[in-house]
C-alpha cells in the first residue's frame, strides 16, 4: 500500500510539474516580449539559417528566452519556413506573433510614387533615394540588351515601358525585379483593344509609346492632350518634322535647363527639328492619359501650337497664325 501511495504522489507531482511547465510555456508564447513598447526594423538576409535568424532577433531584443523560442518554433514548424526580408516588429508582440509574421513573409513595404513623364534616370534617382536601388545599376540593367529581349522591348532601354504608378516595393526586390515589375504593369495596362486602335491610326506598339511620351512631355491641361496629339498626327501624315522641344532636350547630355537656338540645329537622333518622323524611342514614361490621347487625337486640322505661358497652348492651322501667336505669347513677352 505504501508503495502504491508513493507512486500516486509521484505521479501527481509529475502531472503538476508538467502542467505548471505547460502553463509557464503557454504564458511565454502568448505574452508580450516586453511590456515597454519599442519598435524594431529587422532584416533577415537571404539564405539565413534559423540559428542566424534567432541571433538577429535576440540581438534586436526580441527574444527574452532563447530555449523557449527554439521550442516554440519547433512546435510551430517554423524553422524551415521563415522567409527573408525586412520586418517591422515591436516589443508588444508575442513570440507566436513574431514567428507567424516571419513565416507568412509579411515583409516591410515601401510605397513609391512614379509620376507620369518621369524619365528612366529620374525613376532610378527616386528609387535610390528610397533606398531600394542603386541608380547607375538600375539604369544599366534597364539598358541591358539581354533583359530587354526577355521583356520584349526592342529599343535601347526600358524608357517608356516603366509604367507610372504608385508601387509597393521591398528591399529584397532590387533593380532587376523592380524593372520587371514595372514593365509587367505596363503590359497589363495596354490592352489588345489599344493595340488594335494603334494600328488604325497607323502606329506600331513601339511608335505608340514613343509618340505618347512626346505628348506627355509637351504638358498642358488634360483637355489639350487630344489637340496636341492631333498636331503631331497631322504633321506625320504630311511628312512634316514634329519640331518638339522636349525631344531636343532628351537628346542633350547634361541639359542645363536653357534650350538655345543652337540646340535646335544640333544633330542628335532625338532632335525632331532635324530628323523626320518619330525619334528612335520614347523620351519619358507616359501615363494612361497621354497614351489615350495618342490613340484618339482630336478631329482638327491644327499643325502648330505655342505655349501661352499659363500652362495652356494656342493652336493654329497655318504658319501665319502660328507666327502671330508666337509674337503675342513668346516674343513680346520677352521684351
């Protein structure tokens, strides 16, 4: 009897110890890491082992009991499923919440706004300023013939095909993945109906983007885009040079902001004062409004336009009226 009694006592003690241990462990797993609120940004590099990940978390102050964290991770089958990336974590999170976030790959995203009309280099600079890319590497990859071939771009760079939008990028994407993502967005937005319409107005898909980029850079209110488009379409039909200042500027290396008469005479592949037809490629990355205007020019006979210095333009159908508009809005204004 005494032997059985002791066995029962030992069994009760063991159950109590196990129960208490489970309670302590469950309390650890479901309690905040630290009741004093602090925020952390933690980066788990690609190829990190689970041991290295734990060391990173411990170094950031996100692990208070290393052995318990290991056990919890094993019970959650987490060690083989943690995804690399940059994470926003805080001390008020529980160990379970931390592991769930790492396993689900809820990495930190950076929202980047790319406006209509940004050039490839301006996009590269904005991404570099956001800490998401190296400017020169981005430009280099966007001009890499192998990558361009994969992306189905025939020109010398991805200029024109990096669709303006607000993007959510992360620091693991880097340059090539960002380029691919932006070009993919362009392909999604250009529908088969648009390409069919481009053919109706005698533009190849690449010419559509090139002309849209010029219309984008000419600026002006949205309601004028179809008029500007009509001017360029009419000029192309008549075999007239486009004579667009933004194309000249694009062809000038290190443009200082001052367009001179000598620049208009300088022979570059993009100077539409000296070349006939469209330049060899886009001069910026046009938005959807410019693309639509390119596809649907206004039904007018305008061949000229000049800035009225208030953001709008004066349109003319003949050179006499255009010269009068230039005199009114440009020459007299400078005197």
